[in-house]
C-alpha cells in the first residue's frame, strides 16, 4: 500500500457520490464516510451507476483506501419493538445490496440499544439480524462500532463485541471500527495507555478484526459514557493521542474517519495536521482553503514541535 494515511471525514450525500469524491480530494482526504440513507426517511434512493462510476474513478486516480459507509443511527437490530427490528434488518439488507455496486468497502453500524431487555438478549437479537442479513460472498465487510455505553447501548465492552462475532455464522464478513471518543467514554483509556487498550482488544477480540478507526476527541473524561465528540486536540484525548495513533505501525494502515464537530475547512486542517504528525509532506492544500485552515495547522505544528 501507499505510505500515505488513509484519512478523511464524514461527508453529506446531498450532492451525490461523485461529488463526495471531489470534496474529499479537495480536503486532501483519501477516504470518507457517508450515511447510506436518510436516518428518518424510509426508502433509500437507488444508486445512479454513472455517479458511482465517477466516484470509483476518482478513488483510483487519487489512491483512496476503503470507504467506511455508516448505517443510520436510528437502525436498532436489538430494539424491544419487533417492527423496529424488522425495519433494521430490511434496511441493512438493502444497504448491503446497494453497496455491491461500490465493492470492497466497509459498512459500519451501531450494534444497537437493548432497551431494558438486557445485554444478553440484545446480543442474541443482533446475531439473529446479522445471520439473516449477511450474504456469503458479499463484497462488503460489515463493521461493529465500539460504543460509549450511553443508555442501554450494546458494544461498549470488547467482550460484548466478541460475543456478537462469536454468534455470527459468516463472521469472515465482520470486523470492528474503533471510535476513539466512544472507547474512551466507555472506560478504555486510549489517551493514557494506547498500547494497553490495543493489547486488551487483541486478547478479547483479536487485532485482525480491527479494520477502521473513527478519530474523535471527547468532551468528557475517560469512563463518562457520554458520547460527545470534540475537535481533535480540544478534548480529553489531545493531539498526543492522535499523534501516537497515526505513527502506530498497525493503526496507521487503517482507514481513519473524522466525525468531529467541524465544517469542511476544519476537517481539512485536522487531516493536514494528522498527515504532518505521521511525517508526511503535507501538500499546500491549505493555500486554497480558507485562511483559518493554515492558521490552525500552524498553531498545532508549533505545539507538536515543542
Ligand atoms: Zn457511529
Ligand atoms: Zn463513530
């Protein structure tokens, strides 16, 4: 693979797929994430083959890594309401069928909230759903996202994620997406002990399951179970944590998605800073971006040098 980080941010699908690709290139991103459907809307639009073909050409031309599509937050495979479970299964199956026209990428989802049924019943329902939805030979690997443990969320602990994987027949189609804000809020201190957290992940789940990262700082201290994302370097994780991640020999090979509270210029600055921390020559992309981008990047570089 190329030596550059595969890093990008969450983008709006409003302008179509090719448009997301062009936006990503403008941010010096080499991956991105997007919602596979409107969280509130029922039906998802069919993909326009020309639009998808243009995105795929952009990805090839600019050496993109895998994309990390995101299922809507509202899907809940382990709801206590059967109709909600049924909708989640149908929506996931449809999303995965549509992603066959964009093969070789990831589909990330929140395992769900068990709403008073207990984590064991939640895990059972999630496994049932995945066993129904996953098609052997499909071109998309489905990622379970590590959760903060807000409310009755399943997937806060590595043990819960391991139990889900154990209960799925076609587990070759499953991986994990580690969200730095969520794991920290969930009680894993990635800021103070990144290697320790990875060792624990390896012991419980196996590091080969780790396929993508959501890079978010956290507004709250470790163990808070809040799930409030913060801009990189402005929360409880700090730039040292993200620097360690982009220099880590294994983590630096994974797609990294920013879901920080930013507009596009803020994302461009964070991507540039991550590339700098990884030791890359950062292209003067900042010149074409609003002036605040260069300012932020310089301020961060100074801090990093000190
Ligand atoms: Zn998520
Ligand atoms: Zn996330």
